């Protein structure tokens, strides 16, 4: 569990929480919104640590009895709401874990904090049950709803919570974390950071994923030989990737990164801006032999393939149409 100081990025949200503590303006309910891996849990935990810390500062001291209880998962006034059903949080979960216990005063005369992860999974009945508590909360209660999709909340829930949306981090911030904290080579960190699109948790997961490395090697193999290889051989490579249970959408996103790299290099002639620096020789060659319009057509073809797959068009047909555009341009 981290303090605010240890969390990478999200400076505005950290400042909001710390100012709320400093000026005694802590709200009774918050929604932390952002996709999985962006840091919702880290922020909620850091806020909880600071609120429960006996020293009362905007950063938890990590040394007092309360901090040690939170760090060990044994603080009686920090409740992580759980649910048995994987895809829904039912009304009984909310009543039993929040509504029935929130009337009991905190043990240490401070705050009583509830963290609901994947809160968008609350049923409508569960949200209505929670709404009654949010409308008339005891002064010591703080409810943190963590959600990847806050649009699924009732408007009445949204209107009674402070909404804080996590924004993607800059690729350079993610890359630097991977290289400096995890010792990942810069060339690899560049790819992980770009592919993760500002999601540090996703970038960390990709860096240790054998499946992602396998996918990257397979896709690069296709991209290196797309011009001279027979279309049937390329389709066989894609069929094999699907049999290996690789995510074809991820494969297409990887291809987009590759061709954006080529297009960017054609415009700037700057090797330092490349994601695939190890492939400079090939990228330089393709950029010389491809026109701007051709590269744009390839990127459009990859996007069309993604749309066709989403529309349940036959996978091999969608891939063949895309590969033909790649070979022609």
C-alpha cells in the first residue's frame, strides 16, 4: 500500500484529497473513475491511510498504530466491500457490509471508510440501498466507489458523489517508471508504455507478460515480410496466432503502432521519436518506398479490419482485405 508521495501521476486528484484533509472538507462519498490498472485502488488506499493516520497530516506517517493496522489489513474502520457473485454486487452485499455497520461509530473516533471496488457492478437495487446511506450519512463516514464505467450508476448516485476521473499518464512518465523502477530496457519500455496508452498498471502487466511478447514477435514477423510473403502464408500465420489464443484486436493495435512509427519517421526523419528503434533499418527502408497516402491507406485498412471483426465479419476475410492493402502500399 502506497502513500500519495509514492503514486505516479494523478497530481490533481492527489491534491484534491490532500486539500480536503488539510481544510477539513472531506466529502462523504467519492467516485474514482478510470480503467483497470490506472491507479484507483492506490489513490483510495492512500486517501484512507492519510485519513486514519493518527498524526493527522496530508501524508500518512506509516509509523503510527493506525497506519500499521491499515498496512496489515486489520484496521477496523477501513472496510473493503466484497461480493460473492463475480459479475454483480447485490443489495444484500450493500446492506450487510455498509448500511448495517455504518451506524456503528468508528473505533478510534475518526473516520469510517468504505471502499467499493468495481462499483459499477452494483445492481439497481443495491444502488438504491446505498443511496439512502449517501443521502443521510453519519459525519464520520466516507464511501469510495471505484469504477471503470461510472455511466452505469444511477443519476442520483452521481449527483451525490464527488466525481474524480483518472487521466492517462504521459507515455514518457510510464516509460521512465518501467526503466528506473523495474529495470526494463528503454527500447522495450517504449513499446510497453505506448501500447498501454497511459495506463501504468497495464504497462507493468505487459512488461511481464509472455503472451504479449509472443504476440509482438508473431506480429513483427508478419510486418517484416508482408511485402514479399504469399498472402496464403500470411493468413496461415494469423490463423496460428488465433489458435494460440492471441487477442487479434491487440495484434491489430500493434500493427497500427508500427505503421504510425513509419509515417512519423517519414515526416520527421528523427530516430529518437521511434517506438521501434531496434527496427530502424527496416522502418527507414519502408518509409523510403512508401508514400504518405499509402501509409494512410494501410492505417485505415487496419482500422476497418477492427470494425469488421467487431461486426462479426469472417476473421480470415477481414484479415485478407487488410493484408492486400498492406502489400499494395
